[in-house]
C-alpha cells in the first residue's frame, strides 16, 4: 500500500495541556518546561499502549472467529476512543467492488448505521478514489474544489483521514476518521492508521474466506494472507499448501520419517497429493542428492510391470532386443515411488517382497543377482488390509510395506485450506497464462469451501484452471452451478452388462470392476477424461482407468445396448 502520497502535510502533535487533561493525566502546572515534557512523554506512552492494545485485540478477535460486523463495530468504537475522534466510519466494498457499504460508525450521539441506506457508489467521490488508488487522503474536505467530491459523512468535520483497507495492494474497504479541529492528526497517528488499515484488511479477507463454514479452526491461515510474513517452517514442504491441523499432523510424520531409510506407505483418496508427499520425503532425506524414480503400478500389464521394476536381459522375451535397466537399478542410492501399489498383480508381489527384505533381485531372463540401495515409498487409494482378507494382496508384502503408514486427509476434511489452495492455484495458473487475477468474490469462496470435492485437490485445481481460462478481468469467475458432487456409481435397471464366467474370487472382483466401469462409461457418454468423464465419476486418474479398461478388455466408447 502506498503511504507516501498524503495530500496535506500534517504537523506533529503539540502535546498541549488540553490534550494532557483529556488523556486523564492530573497535576499539570506551568512551573517548568521539564515537567511539561515529562507529562507529554507520559501521554505519548499511554497513547502507544492504547494503540498496541487495539492491534492485539483485533488479532485476537480474528483468531477467535468473531463475526465480521461485530468485529468492525468494536474496532470503530475503540478507535474513536483511542484517537479521540469526533467520528469514525468503516466502509466495505461488495464482491464486484462497485459500491461501498457503511458497516460501522462511531459518533458521540451513538448513532448506528442503517445497512439499507448507507450505500456509496464508487464514482468520483473521495471514498472511491482512496479505494481504487490504495492511497490515503488527509485534509479538510471543505476545501475540496469540486462539490461532487464531497460526501455527507464528512459534514462539520475540518480534519479528515481516509485510509484504504488494503493488503497486497488490493483494497477491500476504507476507514474514515474526522475531527472538528484543523490539522488534528499527527504523523504518528497517520502511521498507526496505515498499519491498522492493513490489519483490518487481513481481518476482512480472512472472515470472508471462512464465512458460512461452521466450526473451522482457520486461525493458522492468517499469516498466509499477509504479504510480508515468512512461511511457517513446518509447512515448508515444496508445493504442499495448507495449514489445517490434519495436514500438519501428516507433515509432521513426513518430517520425522524422512530422516530414516524406512519403507513408507502413503494412503489416501485419489487426488489428495500423495506424490507430493513422496517428493517431500525424498527432498528432506539424506538421499535428496540421489534420483527419485516414479512408477505407476496400474499402468502396466503383468509382464511389462516386472520388466519395468527389475529390467530384462536381451532375448528375455520376443520383443527384448536389448538389455533394459529396471527402476530399482535407476533408483540406486535414491528413492523409488510405487504409486497405486494395490494394483500390483499377485504374480509380481513376491519379487517386490524379496527386494524389500534382501535388497537383491535378478533381471527378467537373467541369472546374475543384483543388489540395490533403494528406499521404497508406496502409495495407494485402496484398503490393503481388506484386500489381504480377500486374498488379492499378499499379507507378508502388506506388513513389509506397512512399516510407517502416512494417511493423507481428503480435502473435505481440511476445508480451512481451500482458500489458500484457491489463491495458490489462481496465482500460479494466472502467471502461466499471462493473466492477472487480483480478487476472488467472497460468496464464491464460501461456496468452494462448502463443496465436498470428491476429486480432492486435483478436482479443485482443474476447476480453478478452467476459471482462470474463462476469466476476462481481474476477478476470478467460477460457475458455482457446475460444482455438483456426483454420487457413487450405482447399477440401474437399464445397465445391461455381459457377465463373465466366475471361476474364483479374483474373477468375481474383475467382473465387478468391469460392471462399474461400463456403467460409468455409459453415464459419461463414452468419455473417459474430463470433469464429467468416467474417470471422474469413479474417482480414478484417467491413466489408471485406461489401464484397467485395457486389462479388462473394455472399449473406450462402449456400444449402447440394443
């Protein structure tokens, strides 16, 4: 915020006896200048304490989630008493920044604002000028040249300060103060008001961001709204954004286990950011200088998956024209991230177990035993314990992977992080697309916080990316009507599928998967990707669904039933 463009020079406070008496300091006598200076110093200290107390109370009210109207009214009353003003008024802009609404005022007569009357269009008036320019104004409104610049709020006032409530050079309102004396505001008071304006802007932004969410513990998001604050050390995990207690617990586990070489399994729903946690673990470990090799276990059929993991020798199979290095060899002295490990076929699981236990393996078609110094981080959105009970996942491999489990919370369990994520994605995508997104309507943010986000962070990122593409101005435009959570796929009477012969439990599970995928494809009109595609309906990645469809022999656009 620019504070060096005050229009009229303002003298320092004189510290006269009238002000000393008003401050409640007794015993003033004209006997010595030394005593007068002492009393003036006492007054200055008293004023500084009052101002500091006001800032602390504002922060405490914000942390306690005090409703915005109540907080603004309390601050206006306290500010009038602290600076001994004749009038204080606080105006906040609407979502489109087209009007200013009087939200609080403090007068000697105790008059309260009428929210239905006090609306100020942002035309040529002083309030609108301060809001748009983010520049304070100090002076006598009676001396303004153009009558159109005058507003009724300044009547009978000969000394007025108007400050923008701005953070990151974006104003959400204005603060107006007035006294009947000429040049009644000292430079110290003006400097204090500039700082208070920033704090009030943060309080307004914060309160609007969490408006309508019951019981959120969003105090930790305050620092993220302030441009000059340093990032929290506990949240310094690369691209991971958030300050919620559940995310902090997961990140604390990441910080603890990253110092070791233990095997880790990251569990969580699709789109929660499991790969980002794996990256953070690798970056914080002693293996950070080594490679981080990634492999999606659901993207390869059985034979190819084994070759991808362990490599193969020339002539190991028909298309093996040359020797191939596997992922375990590539990740030597580094980290191997196995995504969707629950999709690993039973035939490959014993070989993975051997590598985890013995740190040795053979390439496909080879006889020479190779050794590897690789840390394994696995991730899954499946309930591996249930899969063990059903016989679709080896119990010994499960217990070997489950050395240090980390549970990634879904986005619906951390709604206080949504405003931070929205701003992060909006800024990142706007920069990439060479656009400028300065504001997000509070009503839109409230709706985003209420939405359950079945696709988690990946779905949120896709929604923000589409909104940035469609936004033509500085305000992020999101069609809230499109945020309709899809129920889990259900079988309907017209969902006709061709049954497969059931020989064992594995065949039964494959049949169930095939039925659900066919139903999702039919409801999506044959589309696999996109917000309305089958992958989104099933809560899967597009590549994962394609791999499963190939495995089950399903066409991408199934023929409609006759």
